[in-house]
C-alpha cells in the first residue's frame, strides 16, 4: 500500500474512533445543524427540535432568536430570509402576519417558528440555549421584555449574547453566555468583574483544551460550536468543553461513548 493511502486510512480511523468517558453534553446546533446536507429537517424548525429531543443522550438544542417589527420573537438564523424561505427581507422588518405565512424552501416546507408559549413548552423537554440575534442596542431592551413576557424557566434556558453590554442587560434575569471569537477577548479584569457571566461560546477550532480547563477552573462554562466532520467532532469532544453544539447530532452521539 502506498504511504499516502496508508496515511489516509489512519486519518479516517482516527476521525471515526469513539471518544470514551467524555463529560461533554451534546446539543443540536440550530436543533439539527447548520449547513448539514444530511439533516432531515430544516434548522430552527419545530420538526427539527422534536427530532433532536427524540435522540437518546442529546441534552437539548441551541436555537437562534430574532424579533420582528411588532416585537414578536421568531427562531431564524440568517440575517435575510431570501435564501432559505419564500419570503424576502429580514425578520426584523417583517410583520408577524407576514412571517406567519413564511416557510422554508425545503421539500417538507417547514413553517417559520414563532417563539411563544407552545414553542417554549417543546423546548423545555430538554435544555435550550437561545442565541439572541440583536440588531442594535436600541432593540435589546424590547427583546428582553419579550423574553420576560414568556416567563421562561431559567433552569431550562440560557442566553447567548454577542457583547458585554448585552451581558449587563440580561444577567440579572437570565443565565448568560458571551459569544467570543478568540480567548484573548477574555481579560482577567472581565473574568473578575463579571460574576454574572456563566460562560463563553466559541468556535471549537479557536480554543484549546488547556484554555477550556482554565475557564472551568474559575467556574466558567464553555460552549463550543462549528463541528461537522467526524474529525472535527472528535477533536471537539477530546477538548471536553462543557457543551458541544454539533451540526451532525447522530454522528456526534455515535462517536461519543
């Protein structure tokens, strides 16, 4: 066998071998994954949430939250509706009635999902990370009021926000994680002065196991995301973040002992 072929076999076996005794909890990224051609249902849909909830050892889901022009909350990832749905424009500029008529451009044509009491009850069957897509500071308080009106159980839900100003706004009422691009964004002053910050959310490729262990040692939890391939998923599990948001739930659960 040629050396290049042998190396390919070794890498394949390494990527597909199981990770034993991992303490990491597995979550569906946008329920059943983003950019996953093998997903049965569209991300952030009710069917996707129910499917993720049906899988043994899946601890819950992460979903993306946006607010429409009338202050109602919707689960949708992208900034624009055009590529994924029968609608055009953004969630933020659409009315509630317009979004109610929207559906994904998939074979199943899953309807866009409003975050209301019924959806909250579905999500409460597991644990849920609500990734808040806030267009600006002027809308942050309105979005907070909409979340508070849902009276969500903070033992079942946590928020992911994109800036420290949003941490300050939400931390008194919710469990809050800060989304960061690099670990260097976490200064010692920030970590010392933000006891209300439960942890951070970061791409798996942008944090090492040593950095994760350090954050755990100071009682901060770590959410890692953007893992799709067997190799990437296994590398994420080996680092042992507190939570792994996977874009391929079945593969991740299969690789996890």
